[in-house]
């Protein structure tokens, strides 16, 4: 009897990673389509339009739908009669390394204390591989890329056994606290019981279930979440979550562990079943039958024409002015004072990406009295860790959606005190930021996860600074044309749409 080969497994892992990053499963697409069809809020409709267009572009061009290609989580079911005469962990690690170059994946794996990037998405304990057993000779490998924007909003609580009735409240509270940061509409995985770590594994595994598979308990929690009105990207609307999935395990008589693992709208996963006779042609056929025919989706929603005419549906559906603002950097104070919360903006000119480490270095150099290697006068800072690829001596943008702005909240006041940054682009908003921005800056929301959609609007990568921080954390100088649609989430007059939506949710 033949046995599986290590390189066959590595190649199959590479293939399913690419599939997961570039195309969503059928149930996820259908849930998003259903959310858009049911939506009545204009801003929410525009966000869902952008998401569906982004899905179409990523599939057409075989590029990652989100620049945060995540950390790689694997669920491996091993047939009890399977013959594996090699290091299975090693083969999966090799597949991840291959995919980092071929997909490509953004290098996301860092040592937790030094923050040094491994460069290939592997390291101590990564990828995360979870094993179980089944009947037969085959092994099934499922990959579920998990981005940080949603993962960071997850929560755990050790409830008392008498607090069974509080599980629902904890789940809803977790979603409410997350607001727009995890790129809603989200999928909510809940693990109840087991132990501290078991409950978290249950919650994560539940995200692999078909989104339409919910019982009455799960539907009840889903209804409570959607009644919050947080909506797509936290800007209001009917659909905050697409599904709630609960997995349970028996637990100690004195314990009630509950984990909530939040997943963004891009619920990416793909699987392959391997045996000794497997070849890669089988995988492509399996993939075609497992996923929604994207052509049908495009026909129903006219996404191809929508892409050609560039965001006309967004302009039609957005709240605010009928005609969007078209601004060019560097921006002036007068430019931003004309904007009101809810307006649509398209930016042209130069924008600078800046995430956590870039903000820290900006402040470090500022405190030392040293100049920056780029000019922030009238600048637009983009909270983004793009996925870039070297191209003929330069760089090209593969994917460039926004990162969660909340991580930069504490550093933003000092940046604005020292530099006339006039616009911050990101997702999810920043808590209590309106007084900080007043009279000097606006916050522009770009639809989270829509990294493929952004590529055509980035005309050139003009420069890169501080690449020693790693690809996601470096400052990339991008030349953009009509970058948007951007929603004025927080204007320079003290109005914050995110706070207004959360205020209504609290009521």
C-alpha cells in the first residue's frame, strides 16, 4: 500500500491557503448577499456593496481579498488507517512557507516579546495545527486564516455555574464592546464548557460551520446582537452579525467557561482530503464544487459593471451630500472644515501608511528632536499594513485595506500636537477621539477587508521608510487617485458617527 508524500502535503497546503485567501465559501457569500438585500440604511448598503465588489475583484484576479492574510490555523483530521511516514507538522510548515511567496501572504508572524518578524509566517507554535482522528485512510486538512482585527476583539469569561442565564448577555456585551473594529458584519463563535483553553478551541472551530446552520438558542443570540444596530463597519444598519455558532463541552461542576471568538465578514477557510492516490488536479475540482459559482453572484448584483464604473452604487447610497468631495493632498484646514460626518470623500495625491510601530517611531524621533524622513504637513495618514511584492526593482501593491484604528488612539494626540496631519484613514473609529480631532483633522472610514478594491486606486508606490520594522509596520508612501469611497466617520466639528451608533446600542 502506498503512503502519502511530504511534498504532496506541502503543495496541497499551499493550494488551499491560496483558495482561502482569494475566494469565500458559498455560505458566506450568500449571507452577505442576504444582508445587503435586507438592508435599508444607506451607509450600511454602501459598505456591503464595497464588500461584495471586493469579493468579486479578489476572485477575478486571484489575489487576497484582505491585506491581513492572517495567521494560519489548521484543523487536521487523520484517518486511523492512514500511512504517514514523515513529519506532518513539517510538511504543513513547508506549505505555509511556499504560500507566503506564491500567494503571496503578508509576513505576520512575530516573536511575541521582541516583535521580530520571521518573514515566512512560521515560528514557535505557528502555524497553529489542531489534530483529531476519523475512520479511514485519508487525512483532511482545513485552513482558516485568522486576521488580528477580529481576533483582538475576542473575549473569555469564567462564569459561575449559577450564571448560565448570563451567557447570552456576555456574548452580546462582547460584540457591543467590539463595535466596528472587527469589520462587521461578523460571525460569532461561542465555546461553552470544557476548560479555559477548551472553550476557546470550541469557539474557533465553530466558525467552520455553515452559516445557515443555527438552532433556536443561536438564533436568539443573533437577534439580540443585530438589535444593537451597530451594522456594517460600525456605522449603523440592520446586520451586525451574519451568524452565531455555539459549541459545547461538558465541564467541571464548579466551572462555566465561556469564550467568544469573533470573525470578520471574510470568513476564509478551505479544505482538502488527501490519500495516497491524491494529485493536485483533484483539489481544483473539489474547490469548484465546494464554493459558490461567483459568476451567478456577479450576474445577480451586476458587480462586473459596478467595478467598471467605480463605486457609483456607493455614491448613490451613501448618506450626506449627493455629490462626494474630491480632495487632493496636501490638505488644508479649510478642506477638512467643509466636511461633515456622513459625507463621502475621494482622495488623490500622496498618503502615508502608518501602524503601531510607525507611530511609535514618529514619536520617538519627535521627542529626540530629530526630523522625519517624510513630510506630514497637510498629510493623510492611512492606518494600513499593506501586502507588497517586489517588482522590477520597486514594489507593487497586492492588497491594501485598513487596519483597526483603535490601536493608534493613545498615540494620535501627540502626533497631531506636533504635525498638521489633516486626515486619518482607517476602520472602526477611535474611542473619544472627536475632541482630539476638533478643528484640525478628520477621520475617514474605509470599508474594512476591502484590500483588493483599493489596489486600482493606488497608482504608485513612491517610497518606503523604516522597512526594518517589517512590511506591515513600515511607512509606505503611496500615490493614489480617487481613493474611496471614504465616509467621514468623525468630522473636525466634534461629531463622531461611531459614538452615536454605540450610544443607540447602549439604549
